C-alpha cells in the first residue's frame, strides 16, 4: 500500500508544539545552576539547536507532579 501526500490540501491548522510545565519540573530547575537551567530551556525552545517548542501548558489544579494540593479555580465558577 502506498501513501500519497498532497501538500496543496490542508485540513487543520497547527498552533504549535510543546509540553506541560509542572510544579515539580519548575522546582527541580530551581535547584540546578543557572547555566544548566538555561541549557534545559534552550533544549526545549531553541528553534535551531533544541526541540523548537512554541507553546506550553500549565495546570489550574495541582496534579501528581505538584509539591502540594492547590486550586486556582473558585468552586462553582461557571464563567471559567
């Protein structure tokens, strides 16, 4: 079976690529030297030498990678 790609047709727009920012990752980065921290940031976001991430996601509630439980959303917030 052959797969043919017609680059003249598009079906959806890609906003970008990225990853999640967790409290545990931020805490870990805060524990390393500024040089290593910069190296990690560049390896993720640099368009030439890194992954070229353009977006990131953060939690509005604590998750399994949080240092404690928290919530940025008011209970019963219907406007969220």
